[in-house]
């Protein structure tokens, strides 16, 4: 699960980052007064703030980045998955509970957690009564099957996760719903729909995370007669409590109540607001000020204010801020198709040469940036070791950079005098540009000359997600971040590290890792049902990734997020990586 950049050009980001770091250090010691009506700093972090059941009003989001796609098959940004629950449902979903409980699976369209048989290879679900589309027609098992089948149409609908596609059809035999020429379009054979209320999944091989995959938006139902293919993102057909009223990409989005939705059929969504809107800003500082002024209720992107906004919020409105630990890791990754990063020693030179404290400060310091990350497994994933596993001494003696060790690695890779490369970074997020500039400055000390190329974050899938373009542009270093699609090593690392997930567009295995040992460990993981053994395998995968020096981790990220005092039922959730649980929110002053 990736996050978007926050829009707005960088304005004195490096200087502001240093100021903010100092502010955060002192702010952590006091409670802060906050805006009138705010309940206090961290008051909604892993706990419910302002519980209430009042309905009505307009819940207003402000965003500095539109979704990569509002199509449930194609969207991959974390905030988009959170928001999609307003208009899409799945067989399984996550509890609307704060903290860790929010990452627990619960039935949604299904009546229960399903029946598992055939040695973990067959999953059978029965659908609830009263589940309907926005035109009042019943949601059927065939609609769920068709929605999942859209993952096979990668030539038309690329960009989203493909777990279900790979698990249900590992040999790639099914041509997809748009190319299916079988009589009566029988569709994917591994999914059976014996009647409108029953759906059966027959996995060729067991996968211990299959139920988790069914809780992702890419498992949402899509009705075939409403599928507009590549244009579906402009107006998805609703199976949830809200439906699209208007959408201007990059400008605004508005949802209104789906009058055909029945509360009795939905154990998850309370649907308190009458209207839900989002406005997209080209300038992050402008957006932050509008949030502080009370014009909007919360940040849609959930990545925290810009350095300037953080400074103002911490000084004057600390009571409106929460500081959750997320499941995100921020990092640099080295595409091996771009010399000299095809050489492990050149990769290690950059890892050792980087000033990790400077990178942490560029991201906002310990509070708004997070702890220095020493490896590539998020603390929330079973098998994670946190800073205890630090093979490159990133948080230890090498935290300010080890110039001698870096130069030793440069000699080993045949570049004793350094080399030139290009850092690719999304232009819409000041903190990412600041991170790139921090890395650029520290690498200069070891003779690595790095230019920074800023690209449009909304075009990620076709720019850094295209291995051909990465090679053409000579992007030796890509700045990025990732969180689990679901809370396991498979849900985090498979798209990043598996050779099977190297795609020509929408690729996330930027390093182009093709390691038989890593692939084999993932194969072992999906067969393993013992949680202790799963954690051991996750640890082994993480070690192999770090031994390959494919990544330079920056931070185990924390957010510093704005919360309007007018919100009810506000709480962060591990189900969506420390974000606020959008579908729980209501308004105190609803009319």
C-alpha cells in the first residue's frame, strides 16, 4: 500500500525541517492548549474521541494529491483504500475499532468469516440479505466474481494489487473479463457462483493470507453492465452508503447518500454525514492554513502538514494533533538496471555514505518523521525486529554517515572516485524533496554526485513504475514509501521483493529483485499456518533483502495529523496504517 505525495511546491523545506525538529522536541513535553474545542494532543491516537451518533452535515476533506485511481481495481494509495469504503464493500473488511483492533478482519458482505475446507484451498461465503447497488438491484455473487476478475485485465486496468489474480490463477491461464470468449462467459474457473447468494473460491495452492486479500478494495463487487473499463474511476457504481455525485480529477470530489443502502445490511458503516467532499490543493501550505482556519475537517492524504503547517500547528493548535506510529517505511531504492547500482558494493556505498540523522530530520524529526529505520520490515508486521536488526549500523555508529566505510565500498565496486546518478522524487511533497536534498548533500562527501529529478506524483505508475522509463531516465535512486496491504510479510513485501511482481507498468519492485531464495521463502510462507513459523520466515526474508543492499531505509514513520474539533468518533486505526478511520467519522455540529 503506497501513499501519495502531498501537493505544493517546496518552500524553504530544509530550513523549516530544522525548526520543526526543535519544536517537536519541546512540544512533546507539554500538553498544549490547542484550538478551542480540541480535546488535546494525541487524544484520538488509538482511542475514540467525541463518541456520538448524530447524523447530517458535510464532512470536508482537503487533499494535496488526488487518488492514483478511484477505481477499486486500480487504486493503490493508502488513503484511497480508506476512503473507498464509503462507496464499496467486500466480503470481508476491517473492524471500525481504534488501534490494533482496527486491523482485525470482520464480515462485510458475507454473513460470517466463511467456511474453509479442502486443506485450506476452498473458501465458501454466503451473502447477507438486503445488500444492494445504488439503483436498488441486489448485489450478487456474480458481481463479486466479476469485480475480482477485473484484476486480470492488466492491459486496461493496471496499477492496483494483483494478489487474488496470482493466487487464483498462478499460471495466468484466464484471459480476463474483456477477452473472455467462452460460451455464456463462464469466467474464472477457480471462482464458482452456484447461486446468487453463494461464492466459492478454489485455490490451486493454499495461501494463509487469502481472507486478508478478500478485504482489499480490489475484491469489491463490480456490476458488469456498469463497468466502463478505463473510465470507471470517474464514477464507480456504489455498493456502499454513499455514491458519486461529481468528480473533477485533481480538483474536487463529492459523494452523497446512496438512498438504496440499508443500514441493517451493513455492520461496519454508520454513515453519519449527509455529504462527503474533497477539495484538492496545488499548494500544501495553503491547504494546511485552510485546515487550521476550520474550512475543512481533515487531511485526505493523511501524511501530515508541510513543515510550515507543522510549525504553526504545534505553536498554536497542538490540541488538534495526533501522532500515531504508522506501518509505513520511507526509503530510497536502487534500480539494478541503472549502472553502477547493478553492483552491490556501489549500493552499499550509498547506504554507508548517507547521513541518517539528517534524513530523519528532513522528514520531520523523531516525532513527525519517525524513528530511524534500520531494515525493511515495519514494526507492525509479525517477524519485525525494529532497530535491533541494524546490519549497516544505520542507527548506531554509522548514523551520521560512515565516509571511510563508504569509500571502501566504492573501491570494491570499481568506482574509487565516486560516480554520478539521478534521484527520482515526487514533486508534490515538500518532505520528499527535502529528503532527496539531504541525501544529495551527504553523498557529495563520498564523491557521489546526484542530480534530483522531480516528477508528478500522480503519474508514478508510468514513471518510476515503468522499468523501461527508469532505465531510460537513468534513475539510480528512487525515493518512496510503503505500508502493508495487509499486516503480514506477504502483504508488505511481495509487491516489492518478489520476482513475480516485476511489471512493465505499475511496477513496485523498483530494485528488480530476482532472488530465488526470497521467492522460495515467500512460497514457504503462504503454506505455513503456524504464526510462530510465519514470523520466522518473515524475519528471514527481511534479512535477505537487507543483505542484498537493495534499499536505504529512512524512517519507521510517524504521522503528525490534523483533526478538526468538530469531528465525532475520531480514532486512528492499524487497519489503515495509523490513519483516522474515515467511515467512523461524524460531525458534532451536523444540521
